[in-house]
C-alpha cells in the first residue's frame, strides 16, 4: 500500500503489482459490468467454466486467470 498526501487529502492506493488472489462473484460482475446473475447464468449454460468453491463457505471464487478467461470468452476484455 502506498499512502499519498495531497494537500488536505490522504489517499491510500494499491500499486498494480499488488493483486488480489481471489475475487468473489460480485467483484467479477462489477469488472465485467454485468449483473452477478449473468455470471450464474453463463456458468449454468456452460458458456464459462465453473468457478472453484471456497472450502469454508462454498462461495464461488475466481482467480486473476479465471477473470481474464471470462473476459475473453464474453468479449469484454
């Protein structure tokens, strides 16, 4: 994390080299600018690969690689 002090504002910025390890379905939907139900429907229809599941809660989890694949398949890259 980098903290930037700009006059009266203090802002924290993540450098591009700091990436998230996993994304939840809402974050993927936001990145693609679609509703999360669209992601569910694409998965159900077999248009995109099934997501891995978090072993603790069963939620779908996506990696950076998954996100890139989905962007390419959906034409939203």
